[in-house]
C-alpha cells in the first residue's frame, strides 16, 4: 500500500460571522456519529482556491464564502486499513490537503446538504471551536486539532 499515491484534496474550516465553525455529520459514517469538515478532491489543473469554492458548492449547497487564509503547507494523512477497502480510497494511501479558513457570508438557509449528487452529509451545526475536541471525528482527530489550533484566531474562542 505504501507505493500508492496521495490524493490531492482541499478542505475548509468555515467560520460564521459570530466566529463559530461549521461541522457536518458524514453520510457514510452517520451510524458511528462521525463529524467532518467539508473537503474534496482537486480536479486536474484546478487551482485549490477554485476547488474549495466548487467543493463547498457541491457539499453544502453554497459557495458564499470569502477566503480568510490558506494554511502555509500541504498536510498529508494515511487512510486507516478499513478505509483503504473503499473503491476510491483503494487507489490512494491517503490524502494531501490544502486547508483554508473561510468566512461564510450567506445565510444559514443557503446551506443545502441535499444539493450534492453524492450526498456527503446528513446534518450540520455551528459549534465553538473549543467544542471540536468533544465531537467524534474518527481518524482525522489529530489533523483537525492541528488545523483548528492554527485557524482559531478567526473563532470566538
């Protein structure tokens, strides 16, 4: 498995005007109660800034965001063995991600989780960034802790 490549991906912590962050219940892991930040693959020759807007439009039904900051480096993680069995994940050993802090400038009513052809999320909520450690995020826990610490300056914490 180690000879498999990493999938290029974008991800975002979305902050609302009150400094709370968006977290969503993953459709494929809803039974386990796993929550996630929006993320998705980068198309060939696509700029990561364009990719994050496209992914947010697909996954949460809105690209009404302003980019606040880009994490200065790509962050990579390996998939755990059970995730590698997934057909898409079987092509990659993990993901290398460009993370963004973005401000949501739309209204909550603009968020539509049923917009995506391949439904990503079943539910969503705004939480304080300090509550993230209490949320089940599965194997991405350490990555989420690192990225939320870096971007916490945009929160209400």
